[in-house]
C-alpha cells in the first residue's frame, strides 16, 4: 500500500509538472504582438520618447512590439508600412493617423480583418470614422488656439506659425487653431524639416514682417533652429517664442528664459497607454469608454527644471 501511495503521488506530481509546462508553453505562444507605425522621422526626439513608452508597456505586459516609421515624412511610404503591418495580422495596430486620405482605407482594412486599431498623436477627430477603437493624444486645433491666446495675454498682437511638415493633418490643425486664436492676425510659414531651411525661412520672414512679435514652432525639429537663430541675432528678448513638444534643447531654452513656453502632450503616454489598452482589450475585452487626452499642458521657465530630470530618462 505504501508503494502504491508513493507511485500515485509521484504520478500526480509528474502530471502537474507536465500540465504546468504545457500551460507555460501555451502562454508563451499566446503573447500578444502589436505593431506601432508612426510618421516620426528618426531625427525627431519626440518620437524616441513615444517609442520608449511603448517598449516599457510591452515589457510590462509581456507583449511583442514592432515599431515602424519612414525615414522621411512620406505619406506614401507610411501607407505601405501600415499595409504591411495589416498583412502580418498582428493582435493590435497603433498608428499616428496623420492623413486620413492616405491612411483611412488602410485602417478600415485592418478593422475589417478583425485587428483592433488605436490611433495616437494625430487624427483623433476622424479616426473613429474608419473604425479605430479610440485615440490617445490631444486636440491639435485647440492646442494651437491656446498657444495664440497665451501669446495675446503676453502682449503679442500678431504671430506666425512655422509648419515644418505641411500636409501633416495634426500640424496643419495646430496652425489653423493658432491663426483662429489670433482672430486672423497670424500666418502660417511653411518650411521643410531641414534645420538650415527653417532657420533661414524664419529670419527672412521676420525681416519682411516687422510687426510680427510671436513665433510658434510645431516641434523640436523646428524649435531648435529657431532658438539658435534668435541667439545668433541677439533677438530672444524681442519676440515671444513658443513651441509644441519637449526635447532636451527645448527644456534648456525654457530654463534659461530663451523660450517662453512649450506645449506638452506627454508623448511617453501616447506610446505607453495604447499598448496597455490593446493588451487588456485582447485579453479581457476592456477599453476606456472614450478617447484619452494627454494634453495640452504648458511648460514654462517656472517648471522647466522639474521636467529636465525626466527628459534625461527618456520620459518627457
């Protein structure tokens, strides 16, 4: 009887171990795979923070994350990247919905194939029309309008919005809101994302429009050459200067009083939250009931020092 009991216990233990191993193998095979496609060019520090957030979330939930982006701002190339992502049948798709004409049908195709889609950063006002589950970001138009209102409170009567990616739906909306916020007393200056082109275009525009005293850039790619141009010209005190988004250079300029404000949309959260949300949706069918606003918020000289430490960690 003792030998029989020992055999039975050993058999049960072996069965439990085999079942546990099988369950572990099954769990490993069921790790979710998410693809994130953005329009962010490699030289833009904004998107490295987005990627950091997405990778941190993927590590937390045990998901596989593939991050893809074109080498330049190219909607045709981004469309191809999204098409390839859909064809790979991921468990979820995250993308910056920069141009609904280029990306709308591709997003709809993903949805029709049972792939849940969350949009980030751009296109939150139209993403649901193509089946996206929700959007994580900010109202670009409202943020641009708030930038104009803030400049007006600082005494600016006329401004210019420097757009380094004209045709990017989100950036165009920022400038539209800025112009509206100034009651039409502002213009949009289109440039490329080449730093030298941006610098020269801003200097030429301000020389030709001496009544402009407020300059808004739409990200670090344009803010950094603007700040350098103002330093070179000794003109940082002559203008009210604002930008969208944060970078080490922007934070240093804020801390030094060379830049008046930066609009923070917490891009780390734009990478982090969609991965968490998709993982919960695939596993448990859970999602927020509505879009998630990560901005706008304002960083100024008063609070720049508090943000610099997080920027060094790739979080802000």
